[in-house]
């Protein structure tokens, strides 16, 4: 099988609270299975070239989002086209917000999003910070670290990634956290997210591999350390 191409959007501008660890997790979990991957960082002014198999974008402060929002619109059609064809996408926090219809910053500036996710986000006067524990029927309990003032409203029957068990999530009062739409996931969970949530990492890898070889079977990895970490954070989070 050819190498899996990982597109990383704005690693120089949108990458906080360990978000790069998501890239490392994808690379390692493929390497441990003998699957080759190539890494494609793209930032402001860079063209997207050809076909990617996984698309990732991390979070950032309002300032970082202001810097990338216009350029992201130029890449919108290609991102939408990839999503339509089932390319797995992971967007963390500030990216999650910009993959919606718009994000109103703490200074009241309305940043246009690419509208991949049916949601809108408005900065609030509360910073939602701390460990998040979120329950999803397929992925089980997931953990991450949130730090955002943005409150995200899911529109038109969009599906939350999961139910908030501990922490804030999409809003300060919300029941739901993040979004899942086809093979695209948006979440407020930094930390890095994927190292502690191997089921989500393998979901993204499997979708990417199956685009090339539909019958490829991902062999199981020993996730005892990952799951121990996951459980210890759940236990720690009051
Ligand atoms: N600047 C956005 C907010 O505060 C996103 C923050 C982030 O990516 N951690 O809501």
C-alpha cells in the first residue's frame, strides 16, 4: 500500500497544548503496523497539492485564528471535497471553530469559517479550562484538556462527538462536546488528544487506509499504557 499522506494545516500558527502530539500518534500507530506515512505541513500562502489521506489542524489563540482564517477560506473547496469523499479530518478547538460557519472573537470580530461543520461559535466572557471527560457510544470515554472562551452551538441536527461527563464542552452549560460528521471530527480536547484516545486515532487511520485498500485490517496494538493513562486522567478529574 502506498504511504498515507497526512496534511497538517498551519502547524506554525495553530498548534497549542500539545496538538502536534496528534500527528506523532498517527505516525507511530501506523508505523507500528508497518504502514508508511508522509507528513505535509501547509501554512498561509501554501497550495494544497493532490490527494491527502488524513487532514489535521490544531488550536490557537484568537490572534492565530485571525491570521489564518482568510487563507483557510482559499483552501475550503479542497477540504470540503476531501471530506465529501470520506477523508478523515480532525480539527481541534480553534480549528474546530473555523471549520464551522463563523467564529466571533473576544474582540467581536466575526471570522468566516469554511462551513464544513454546521455550527457557529461566539467568544464568551468565561474561559472554560480543565480536563474534559466525554462519552461516545463507539469510542467510549475520551479525555482531553480544554481552554477556550468560545461557545459553540451545533446547528441543523448536527451530532456532538459525545456527552460531557466532566468539564464544559461546547458551551459552559452544554451536554454535548465537539462534533462528528461522517469521518470528520471537531473537538475542544487538546492535550494531545489522540495519544490518550487510541480508539479515535485508529478510527482516523482506518478511514484513511480504507480509502486506498478497503479490505485492509488494522492489527490490534497493545494499548495498555494508553488506556492506563486515559483511566488515570478520568479518575483524577473531579
Ligand atoms: N481562541 C479560541 C477560544 O478561545 C480557541 C482557543 C483554542 O484553540 N484553545 O475559544
